[in-house]
């Protein structure tokens, strides 16, 4: 019989954990467990809420994409999300704003939306629209005025891929989840950079560059004459530091030269004018003594 797959149950739990604000009370403003469905009721036949035991002839959820044909199992591949209203970040967030945000991410082809086949939703509670990755349909029935339907390609469900990143980003964007809004591709890139910067032992390209720099070898492994390496660079830095220390210890002030330079620019009249009267006689007597001597 049709079953609810683990990866969609994880999405369901994530949404209820943050949008069912008061889990102990059934409130119209909260997203209640009964409003988040995966498997269709027993009479439901055909579509993404059904597994292989309930699909019908020419079922659109199977025949229109090889991803669905190749991924068909007993697992359902859809999620319905009912109405809610939460306050966060000074704003009110509802099913409509949630749906529009998700559709916007799909239109932008965000990496964490690429397993989504379609979203059937109402932007205003009066009209029903459908975003369809395959471009087959643009609307849906009136039940989607009060709930939003997400269809996932069946091969993604079969592979067990985590479908929470898109919904985590939504919850983070409205301030209900302390998370970041990086896509899975950005997380993978960041993890690679971190690994390369912290493992510098020759096991990865950056580590190999580091090793060659340290040993003064080229990319073939051969030593390069005169090539800078960490050892020669360290020796040069030590020599430079020693030179700086020597210069710092020197006294670059040449007082006699400074005095001679100052006196060279003074006339006898200026020198006499600069001598205070109280010591002028002493200077005159000293000069006379030196002339006699």
C-alpha cells in the first residue's frame, strides 16, 4: 500500500515544529498535524499522493517525466500544507506568503528546488495557480484555495534525498529558524574550501601547492634552482630583521655637525645679539684669553 517516505515525513515534522505555534491547542492560526498530508485518503487514485499501487492509466504523475517513471515505488511523492498565520520579524506570515516565496525560489531555479515538479497554490485565497516545472498546467481545483500542494519528482523520493533545505530557508527567512540561507551547492563549496585550508599535507591540490612551496619543487616534483621556498624565505626574513635591529640601535644624531651648520649661517652681529647681556662679558673675557693664548 502507498506509504509516506521518510524524507517527506521529515519536511512535515519541520513545518509543524515551527508553524504549529501552540501544539497543545487546536487553533485556526496554527498549522495543525491534520493539515499536513502526504498519502492520499483510501479513495484517492492517481497523482503524486499515490504510490505504485494506486496510480492510474496514463497517470500524469508517472508518464510525463522520466524522473517519475524511473522513480515509481510505493512511496507517495507529494505534500499538502494547510493554512496558518504567524507573527515573526514584525510581519504576519500566512500560507499565501509562504506559497509565493516557494514559487519564487522555483522560478529562480534555486538548487534546493530542483526536485520539485509542481506547486499548486492560491496567492490571494480567491484564485488558484500552478507552477509546473514541465510547463504542462497553470491551475488546479478549488481545494487549493485553502491548502498548497507540493509534488516532488519520484526519483528524488526514491533516492531518499533530503527535501528540508528549501523549507529551512523559508523558516530562516522569516526569523523562525536560526539558520542560513545558503543553498546546498554553496554549503558544499564552503566545506571544500574549509577542507583545503585545514588539510595542508599534500593530500589535496592546495596541500600539494603548499608542499611544493615548502620544498622548492615545481609541479613535476623536480627541484628548481634559485626557486623561493619557505626555508630560503625564512632565512631572508631573519637577515632583514637583523639589519633592522642594527639600524634601530644606532644614534643618527651628529651634534657637532648640527652646531657647525647653525653657526655657518650666523654673522658676528647676529651671534653677539643672541648672547644675553648677563654673560656677554664672560664670553668676551673667554675670547680674549683664547686669542692671547
